[in-house]
C-alpha cells in the first residue's frame, strides 16, 4: 500500500471540500492521475462521510502499525 499517496489524498480531501465530495460521489474521477494499487483504491473507495473523519484522524496510528481498516 502506498502510504504517501493515501496521506496526500486524505490531506487534500481535508483541505478541499469540493475534492472531498467528489471522492465520495465519484471516486474514479477524484482519483484520476494518482498511481494507486488496487488495495489503495479499495480503501479510498470505501470511504464515506460517516467514516472519513475517523479514518483521517487515525491515519497516523494505522500507518505506523501497517494496518488499514475502513469501517463500512
């Protein structure tokens, strides 16, 4: 999993509300131009408004443990 790319996308979604909405509604469009593995894409496509803040807030903890879990 590409931790750096995931963090970049999450940080962009935190700072850019329009990108964040696009990520939830049309992840294919939002993720264009990013080189993602299938696993990266799956993690990001499973994000929604309900679990995004929790995921973003715990990103550091998850990345240091090597565990990426997204609630449904």
